[in-house]
DNA sequence: AACGCGGGGTC
DNA sequence: GACCCAGCGTT
């Protein structure tokens, strides 16, 4: 094989990183627990979105021990709005394992990190290199985009083989004295300069002189990715059910979409007010009044909810709904984790309670 | 290898 | 609208 083009990256990349690295909360003091929490939060999530969540999480749960002992309700509340809620459930499981099997110390070993729930190849490499200086690559979407462009590679970067190939080539060229910085620098370049789809800032790029994608004028077409599956649309009718100045909320199941979070009672289909009244009556509701709350849309990665909302005033709190509890407005804000999907309706609760 | 799993930013 | 993002676990 020819001398790997990638081996020319570290020098100029690290020089650039030394001048341009962002100041990030988990970078100030890269102790293993902080790096771990940040890497889990950063999975498929932008730095700017993570920042406030990270600070709040670390303040509430400063150590692995505190995390392991925290009730799941508190964890979901701290994660509320960040998405991919299985991440925090896995983080919790892993913290318990770390307490029981590793004396509360996050293992300083790539293969062992890989066995912990929520830690895959990328995260194991990131934690090992950043927290412990272990020479393992951390190949995420940024790294794949940067390397595909530098190499002018038209391979589909979602293929496992491509990720494996880039990983092994990067491992060979990791500067042994700065492995964590190198991995972060590659990602930082992807996040600040080598931006996706037509936003690349090549004139500011420290790798421009060796980038074949730039040289050949094809960087804007890279990286190649297989098209994503189309989202399906789901119609749902959402109820803000009120009685005695409290709102009915229900706990979702332990598996699937928004697992373990609380939600406004809702059901399949887009009902009009008459259907809505009929449906609730058949379930045993004694309805005082129904008001329309309008339509709302929420887009998940794989499904789109088209919601029709109603405010429903009951004569009494006696109304059977599976896994439901009555909550005051204050409790709703402080104690229960509700997904963003219901924001259009939860935002109207205060007003509805005044009527 | 394909799929389910959030939410927000950008053009 | 479409695309993308410091991915992982399940099937």
C-alpha cells in the first residue's frame, strides 16, 4: 500500500487545534467520569445542545457513585428534552456495574469499556483516548466526513467496512503523546470547518494543502451516504385532562419510543370533538367541557406525529387511565419528565387551569 | 446488515 | 421540506 495520506494530518491538525479548540465544560477537567457523561450526551447530539445538560447533570450527580444511586426518575428528568432516552438508562446500568465490578473507577481499558452498556466502539475509543491517553481511534460522523474528503473517497461511510478501514488507518498514525487531542481535533475540524453539505470552510482549513477532495473539486459531494428510510406518519389525539386544578399524565412503557417518560394521555387517530367526547365517555369520563387545542406536529427520526389536541374538564378525578396520575402544574415542571413532543399542549396547561 | 431510537439547527 | 448531527443496542 502507498504511504498513507492520513499520516500527514497530525502536524497541521494539532497546530490548528491548539489555536482553535473550543472551551468546553468537559474539556476543562477531563476526568474519566466527565468524559464519559459528555460522550454519552454527545452521541448524535450537537455540542451546543449538550452544554447546559452536562453542567446540570454533573452538578446534580458529581460522581459515579451518585449516578449509580440516583433514582431513574431523577435521571430522566435531567435528560428531559435531550432525546434518545435509552442513553441515560444505559448510563445508569453502567454506573452500577462500575461501582460493583470496578471499585467505582471507570475501567482504563478499551475492551472493558466496550462491555459497558451504552459504550460502543466510538465512545470506548473517545473515553480511552481522552481520559486515559490510550492510543485508540474515535471514529464518529465528523471523522468519517473529514477523512472521506481528505482521501476523496466515494465509499458509503455508513458501511461498517469503511468505518473499520478508517479506524485501523487512524490507529497507525495516532501521535502517541497526544492521542486524546488528536481524536478531538479531528472531530473539532469536522464540527467547525469541514462542515456537512455545502458549508465546508476550505479556505480556513489546515488540511487544505493535502486534501484530495479539495484538490479534485469534489469535496462538496462527499461523503457519500446511503439514503435514509422514509418516515411514517401517525395521527394521534392528545388530551389535556383537567380536574381539581390538576392534569392527568401517564407513564409510558419501558420499551420503545420515549420509554419510561411521562406523557399526556393520547390515542390513535385524529378525532373531532364529537368522536373525542364519545371515546372518553365510553372510558368512563364525566365530562364538563371540551375545548379544542388545535393541531400540532412533532418529527422524530423515524416517525412523524400529527396531533389533534383537546382540553377536557372532568367533574371528578375518578377516571381510569392506565398508569396515570394527577399532577399539579408545579409537579409537572419539577418532578415528571415529559418529552418535547407534547410541548404544543403542555404549553397551554397554565392557561387551561385558569378557566 | 437493517432498523428503532429525539430533538434541534440549517438551508 | 430535506439533511445532518461526538452512535448504540437489537434483531
